[in-house]
C-alpha cells in the first residue's frame, strides 16, 4: 500500500509541476509578457562617439574620455527584450540580465497590457522603461546596471482586423554602471 501511495504522490507532483505557466507570473519579481507591446531591442552605441560606459569624471567635450568600466572598454550594448525580461550583452561578451519594472509615457499612461479599455500613448510621446540588470563583465567583475530606456512613439491605430502598434524612434539608454569593486560609470547611448 505504501508503494501505491508513493507512486500516486509522485505522479501528482509531476503533473502539478509540469503544468506551471512561468510566463503567466504577474509580479515585480517574475518574468511576464506584459511589456511585449513596446520594444526597446537593439544595439546601443555611444551617443557622442566615445565609450558607451564612460567614467563619471568626464563631464564635457573638452575632457579626454575614459572608460567607465575597470575591464575592457564598453563601446556597445545589445538589448534583448522579452516582455519585462531584459538581457544586455556588451561588445566584450559580458551578459547582464534583469527586468523592466515600469513603462510610462509622457502622455501619462503607465500601461502593462494595452487593450480596448486603456488609453494608448500618442504619436510623439516619449516612452520610458525603468530597468535593473546584473551580470559579470568580460573581466569577471559583478556588475549592476540601473537606468532607463527611452524612445519616441509612433503609433499606428488599430483597425477591425489589426491591433494598434507602437514603434520607437530616437531610442536611448541612460544609467549607472556599478561594479562590485566600487568602480562606477555612466551608461549613455543611442540605437538607430
């Protein structure tokens, strides 16, 4: 009888665990598809033909630029977005993963799932996504990047057969590069 009960319990546990829908999680710490309606994907490069991650001491164009990371200089960052999940990969192969916490527009909308009951951003609204990612740089140092991704919305209205779409132009990344060893830098770049 013990073996029958243990076998039934094992089958039940497998059935319950295999039925989990991890993309259905709707909390600040879980990965969801709630932000798939606006995309910040792309390769971001320095906005001023210098390093993407620059030393905070470089305050103006008259100052010699210096890298804001303690390892290899970071010239570009590829952003991959899946819902609220972000992965950023720098030009040296360093990978940083995390989440978008909110997306808001200058029109005042903070939208998770646009539908017929929510007001969509207007053409020309600036969309801003707050994010935090962590990982290891190519030199093996633990790094946290905290910042925002922004873009100007171009909205195509919904029709009877197609949903509305939002494309982003003038996309930027701005944030702070924080290494576990105390080194910090400014992240500033644009994506075409």
